[in-house]
């Protein structure tokens, strides 16, 4: 608006500014040059746009792509092929992008043993690698909180601990990631329905539908959502080629993303990357509707808690304890064997 | 500030060509300035950080072979190969002449034959002295660690890898000694993988523990740090 | 219909006519708008990394300004209510400036929301899958655009009627005026609910936010209009009576007192309870763990608000100079309080207790300043047009009489 206003301003000011007979060539010339200068200033203002690369300008198909739920299976296949092509072009790696549907009779639940986690952060990096996160700027779905013993106040937690060895004696550790809430506030607030809860309990995002308003990020009580503030950078060699539409395909600048319990793995029966890598076995995952599953056992037999139960989100992510905590801080060699023998 | 409409008194309702020229010059200068891009964008974040290989390695912390074997100077012998020649007494207090590399730090469990079978060295021993095969160490651990064993059998303690969906693949429940050294079973401390270095993260968290806003009024928090920790050996 | 286009064309031409001060002012605003546009293009290319926002503080100056401006937009209602509900005719002639302000400000609001989007190219998605009524943002889209249309209609109709030299027909605008009154309250309430409805952000999750919004809006808006009217009065021959200004003063006065009362309620609840949820307020007012970027700002806001209130309570503020000072203080104070003071602390500390401060970047500030300049540009044009139109200096008749020589008509308007 500014622009057109600017140019026309001078055009139209001409008859008005210098009435009738005084409309000299010189007056017209000055106004014309003001208009030209205004146009040049406008062009200069728009000049950064010349750096927009092809990746950042949506193609016609991308622009017209429908919402995930509105697409027919055939349309989805077309889109998947296009995404594959685009990813292959950019990263020069053969990839497969699939659309894996939720399984019937499955509700995913996650449980995390607070007594056993040692805070090694391997889950964080396994997640980054599996889910093709941007390495720069860095995006991570899991935050491991170093907590003070005797307290469960996250405000006194340390996110940036870096001792030579973990666990430290005065701390316990509480990793936090998306809790896949049964009443997800992030889904409720999204103005364009770009995020929703799948039948297996996982809240997903259609990265091609998100407008990047970050309302969901403000709404999440677990700080589980991440925004692509810049164009994500992933070294080609580190790209995980097994991708799905709703989970780990590379994201674009300006959209939200979040933990999906590694849909590309879990909907094919496998464990999420964070479970697979956890050296202590603190992380448990499964179908809670299966009474034989580990997570069903934990909910039935262990003392569990959910983080911030007061916000009423009904997370599918449970923390649990062992009957007796770990003995990391108790040097075993001082035990006098004579006493108990 | 806002000067619309008629200043009939000033009689300067129109702008002279000089004024228009001035505006033209201002716009031209602006165009030059913006084309020059005086405030180029600078990435507010570092390049990809180095993540060590081990940070994403899914291997268990230990990989014992679950066989009663010992390898000496490139040759592998079954345990019984030596122990046939040198049968042990049932109880001994004397210092070990062999296996000096083993430092037994297993709490009150400080006798070899609590676990190893005295009569059959290629096996462990259960409560009645019957053999437990080497590839079933969890049955041995269960002798004392009943609660943990119960948790383990349900997959609640210890690592499970592979498939949560049995119809698609095996659930791999890792045995005790893949994480715990039976002679020093405390889970070994390890190096933490690199911490977050997110966009504009700024300084990392200062020490918050002594800040008035979150000061804990409980007297225990006023004690020197050492005495807060429970006395070793207490309670068990 | 053709006549209507002539009207628009005349308005368009009129906006380029004025004395050297007007041209200087417009040129300065245009330059600033273009600098802002340049900054926004940078942002389009490089992403929102050009702003100071992070995953920790995911809303910043853009949403802060948006929030403040929504408040300003309701000012129109505060002018309309005395006139149409209480038949206070002091304000009758100046109501239109309030409504024009609402139009300009809502356009600014929409711009601030747009620049905050990560993918503005997907803007159309809002029409294809509109998460109504679940998402408060969709309510806000309706509220803001509805308010924009209402005010455009009212202003447009009144101006057009004046242009044609007719008495405006009440049936065509009075019902809309009443709808707009209710709507003005709704744009605030809905915008407040945008924040209030988030259980994960205790700083916002308080029922008093919406009333506070209204109170501060009803102070900042009329204060802004007082200043505008002073300017109109000074530079044009449009009639603005002292009584009109004093009626507005009364409104600002009462609204500021209510605002301070509500602020007190809020502060008491936060700090006396002293629960874990006080962290954000602690950060805002006193700093948390050595992080205190907002502390000087909020105390400035509190001081400005306090001084403005005292000035307005004192009879001295019937003097227009004092009134101006009080208005400026109130506007700036509320801008800080409603903008940065309301939005940013809710993100500090994060729900996981991390403390990351937000410092806007130059690029981000330029975008904001650009939008403000553009909004002022619009408002200046609106006022520029409406003064001669309403006073009957620029009419259709004048137009036809002068044999469609727009230039001559316009020069009579400005002479």
C-alpha cells in the first residue's frame, strides 16, 4: 500500500499541486522524479527478496496442497513422491517418505523411571538424529532437567549441566518431551487445524499446513513444541532416510514441529529412538491397551505421576519410581559385611 | 504533527517544486541506503555442534559373552579347564592367587561361592547348590534381588529394545549383566552428551539454589552439603 | 456507483494535497514505512531468526504491539458511548476521528499479526480450515475483521453522505454504531482470552486480564484521541470544543483509576500468595535470578501510569497542556504495560524453568516502527480527508460545479 500510494501520490499531486496554467514542464519533471525516486525506494525496500531461494518459495503444487486430512490416498501418494523428490534434490540422498496410518487398538503411552535416569542426554541426540532435526539452529525435542534432591521444582532445575560424569550425587534427572496429552492445549488453540491428535494418541503436525503463528508453542505447558526460526540445516550424511509425512521428514523454515513418539518407527512396531538408546532402561514405551505391555504393568503396579497434573492435559507420558531409589550416591565399599552376615 | 487540510493563513497550502525535489532526493537517498543493505542479517546461532558417536550408540554399556570362558594370551579356555585341576575349598579367607583383576564390590555379597558353583565352575549356583547356566544370569541375581527381578520380568527394570509389537518383531529384554558388572554392580557413571545450545540461548543458567526467590526454608537446606546426604549404608 | 468511485478518487487525490509541513510529515512516514518494509523482507528471506524471539520466548515485540493496538482500537467505542447512549453532544463532532483511528489501528493490528507469522504465504489456510470455535485466534480473526468492517462502514457512510451533501440516514449507521460498541468490548475480551485461556502460562491464566485490558484500553485510546484532536484543532479549522476534550479527560481519568485498582488486585494476588506461579511477576517487577531486562521498563510504566493518574485527578489537568502531558504519559505507560509487560514475562521462566531473556533485534524494531509509521500515515490521510469532507469543503456538488476539475475543487478545499 505504501508503495502504490507513494508513486501515485506524485502523479496525482501534479494537477492538484500546481493548478491549471502553472502546470509547467518543470513542475511535472520534479514530480516525475519524485515518483521515480519513490519507486526506486520501494524497489530497494523489496530488494532483500532477491535472496529468496527456490526452497523457500512455494511451488504451485505446494501452494495448492490440501490439508492432510482432506487429501485422498491418491493425492497423498502424489504429495509423498513430490516431497521425496524435493528432499533428494536438496540432500542428495535416497529417501523414502511414507504415510503410515495409526494401528487399530493401539494407544501409545510412555513411562520414564525417575529413579534410574542418570541424565546422560543420549536420548536427546538419538532423537535429533532419528527425526532429522535442524542441527543449526539447534532443535531438540527432549530437555533433560537436573533436579535438586528433595524438590520437584523445575524452576530450580539446571538444563545446562556439564559435569565430567553423570549422575551427580546431589541431583536426580527428569527428561521432558512432548507428553502427547489426551486433552492437548496445543491442538485446541491452532487456528488452522494444522495440528491434531491421532487415534493412537500422538499429536502430529501437518508441516505443510502450519502457518507458524506459534500459538501452540505458547499454549504448551511442557515446552514441547519447537519452531523453525531459520531454514533448518542437516548435514546430508546424517539424514535418516526412513521418513513419514507426519513425523521426521525435513521441515521448512517457519513451521512448528514436535515429538511424535517416532511415528516412523512406532507405527511399524518398533520402539522410539529415545527408548532404544537409553543406556539405563529408564524409558518405557508401548501400547497401553495391551494388558501384557510394559507400560500397562507400570500404570498398574508402580507409583506414577504426571508432570503438571493441575493443568488438566491428561498426558500419556508418565514418570514412575522404583520402590527403592538408586544407590548412586552410596559408596558400596563402606558397607560392613560383618553386620549383615 | 499531523498537518492535514487548510492552513489558509499561511497561504502555503501547496508545495513548491523545490520541496518536491527535496522529497525526490530523500527517496533516492533511501533507495541507495536500502540497496546497500546497511544492516545485513547475521546468523544468531552457531553451526552444527559436534555430537560424539557414542552419544547416539544404542549398544548396551556392557557386552559380556554369557559363556563360562576365560581368554588368556589369545587362547580361550572354559572355566572348568583350570578349576578341574585346582578344586577350591568350600570356604576360604586367604587372599586370591588368581583373578586378581576382579575387585569385588557387591555390597555384602563378598563370597565367590554365593554366585559361582563350587563344584561345577561352568555354572552359577542357586540357593540349593543346583546349577544355573551362564547364559541365564538373571536367575542368579534373582536370588537376592527379588523385587528388581520381578520388575525386570515385566520389563519395568532394565532395557528393552526392538519391537513393542510382538507380532512384528522380537522384544529384546536385556539381561542384568549387560548393564551391571556382577562384581561391581553399581551402574557406572558416564560422560554426559553435549547440552543444549539453542538459538540465542545466551548465558547458561546461573546457580539458582541460593537465590532468595526460591530459598527453601527447611532447616535441612541450611546444613552444610555433606550432612544432607544420608549416611552410607544406612537403611539397608 | 460512479459517484462513489469519484468520491474515492477525490479522497485519494486529496491525500496528496497539503502544505509543506504535511508533505514533510508524510514523506518522513513513508521513508520509515519503507525501511520497515525492507526489514520485513529481510525477515521473509532469513526467517524469524532475524527477530529476538526464541523457542523460549516465542512471542515478542510484534504480539506486544498487537495487544496494545487492539486496546487502542476500542477507543472509538469510548467516544461513541457518550454520544449515542448518553446523548452527550460535546463529542458528537469528533466521534468520527475515533472511528477512523479504529480503522487505522486495526489495520496495524493485522499487519503485526502477519509479520509474526512464520509462513505468511499460507495465510489462506485460515479460510480453508477455520478452527472455530475452539481456537481463540479464530475468534480474534472474526472480532478484528468484523470491527474493521463496521468502522469502515460507519466512517465511509458518514463521509460519503457529507460528500454528497446529504444528511446521513440514521437507519444506515446508527444500528451499526451500537453493534460496534459491543464489538469494541469484544475485540478486547477476545484478545485477552487469547492469553487467559492458556493453563500452561500462569502469568496469563488470570480472570482479571480481560477487565484490565478494557480499563487500560479505555484509558490509552481516548488519551490518544485527545492528542489527535489537539492536533486537528491546531492545524485545521475543524471545530473541536474544550468540552469534548474535557469529556474525554473524564473517561481517561476513570479508566486509569480502574486500571490501577485492577493492577493492585493482580499484584496482591501474585505476591501475597507467593506460590510458584509468582515467578513471572517476580521477573517482571524485580528480576529473577539476576535476569532483569524488563524491570526498568515496567517501573517506568508504573511511574508513568501513576503520574498520569495523579495529574488527571488534579484539577490542573483541565488545563490542556497538563492534559497533553498526562495523555502522553498514559499512552506510553500503557504501551509498556500492555505490550512488553504483559506478553514477555509469561515466557520467562519457561514452563520448564529455563530463564532466557528476550531482547528485540534491530530488524524487529524496524519492522515495528515501520508498521507504526504506516498506521500513522493511514490515519493522517483519513483525518486529512475527513476534515474538509465533513466541513463541506469538498463535496460532490463542488466537484460537478467545477466541471470535474478535481484540481480546482481540491485547491478550494485547501485554500
